[in-house]
C-alpha cells in the first residue's frame, strides 16, 4: 500500500522532472529507448506534424524491457512508428545504447554517418526523464539546441498507462538521484533541485522506493 504522503512526494518529483518546453521544428527527433512505447507514439506524432525530417530511435534492452521488447527498444519503437504512418526512409535505428549518455553519443554518431546536419534536437523521453535527458544532451552535445518533450499526460494518467505504481515511483526516485549525482561525474550539466523536491526524494527513499537507485 502506497501512503498518501508518498503519492504527494511522487507528484512533486514528477513536476520537477518536466521541462515544459514547447515542441517546435528541429533538425531531428530523437526518441530515447525505454519500457514506454509512448515515446515512439510521441516521436511519430511530431514527425507527422512536420516538426523534423528524420527520426532516430535509440536503445538496446534492459532488465525492464527484455520481456516487453525482446528485439530491442529502438527496433520496437521503429515498428510502432511505421504502424503510425512514419515512412521507413525517415527512421534511423541505433540499437546498442544502454543509458542516456550512450543514447546521445550514439545517435550523434549515427546522424554524422548519415550526413544529417543537426543544429537542434527534439528529444523525446518518458515524462519523468525530460530533465535528465535535457541535461545529458546539453553536456554531451552542447552546440545544438535541445527541446525536451514527452507524452502530455498527468502523473495519474501516466501511472495508469504503465500499470505498475511502484515501478513508476521507483523510476522517479532513480531519475532524481541521477540529477544529483551525475553532474559531478561529467555526465550532464547541473540542474538545481529545490529543497522541497530534495525532501520529497529523501522521504520516498525512506519509504522504500529504491530499486532504481545507483550504488557505489
């Protein structure tokens, strides 16, 4: 049973992770692999609205996605985008990345190899990864403008869509931890974390939402 306090704290983390960028035309759409097929839906929608001429899907598999997406996250995303009407010629697949940093580095290399000139990126992730994705891209690809985007869903709608309350809160906590730790390790630019968000994060850890924390 998840307490009312934990739900309140989780909503606070959710709100912090959102960047509230307005989607706009960019050189490329990059969909970051994960357990959430909604990333492919949003990326396809942006393409069909004419916001970019090419889409990159990036991601291998993880313990979370091995059963759901056995052919790899990027491959399943591509298949979904084609179902939604994105032409095959507009989709590039990067099937090896296993973390956000690799998503950015490998997508950049793939676009260079394909001869795509990039000065702006419409970066699509899960809602609670918007800030982490933005901070990582700004660190590893500083010369491009980055617009961070995700499914336009409320916290409650997202939890219902995933169907696993505890997993979503664990992911929120894990994403916040990385915002705190990774700038010092050179993985992303620093993003200020308000005191009330940090306090909510600590309470969620004390409540046992720890499965996505990195150790060591």
